[in-house]
């Protein structure tokens, strides 16, 4: 995943409100950074595909991706 989209995903997870879908939080984070709908579709499509392949939720896959990215950064 592109570093810029990982940063957006991290912000979305950190600012996700209680009982809010992660995808809605992603949309808010993208708008905050003046990014458009194409990036939203790209990010959510990738997350959904990973979730489907791993038989997990989108939220779980997002957190796993961020944890892997954090390990790589350390």
C-alpha cells in the first residue's frame, strides 16, 4: 500500500468515532487532506479485498496493516 494511503488509514483508525464504520472515517480523513474519491475507492477496495482473502473484518485488516507497517518502520 502506498505510504500516503497508509498515513490516511492510520489517521482514520485513530480518529474513528465509537460505532462508526471505518470507511466513513477514511472518507473524512481523505477530505481533510483534500484528496478525492479515487483515493477513497482505491483504499477501501484494497482493504475489502484483503479482508475477503483473510476472512476478517475491514477494521481488523486495517489494524493489522498498520501494525505491520509500524514493525517495518522500527
